[in-house]
C-alpha cells in the first residue's frame, strides 16, 4: 500500500525535530452544496530542524515516531514558481 503524501503550511516549529503542518482540503457541503474548507494539523518529523514557520511543505506518512508523530517532512514546495519552472524541474 502506498504512503499518503499531503501538502500544507507549517504553523509551528517551536519543538525540537518537530513541525506542525496545517493541511487544508476543500469539500462540498452535503446539503447545501457550497464548497467549504476543512483543515487538520499534523505533527511531522524534521530531523535537521531545517524548516521554518510559514513554509509550504510536503509530508509523508511513516511508522509511528512518537505519541503524536506519524508523518515526516519530505521537501519544500516552491509556492512562487511559475508553471514553466515547474515543468522544467519535472
């Protein structure tokens, strides 16, 4: 079974080797049909303390690392890249 990968923004980097990532998703309301935002916070492992608050990152599901941490940070997401730059990287 493949590991889940999510993208979100770091909302806290205060703890050692841990970042808190807020992941937002958009869902359709079951009765009214309006698109609404739902968010959830995940504690992710950051081995080198290299990621800072406000950065957008990708996180991957792992085996449990601690009581709250079952995710690890894979990489930064370049939120200022143009579509041409993204295509050139791929």
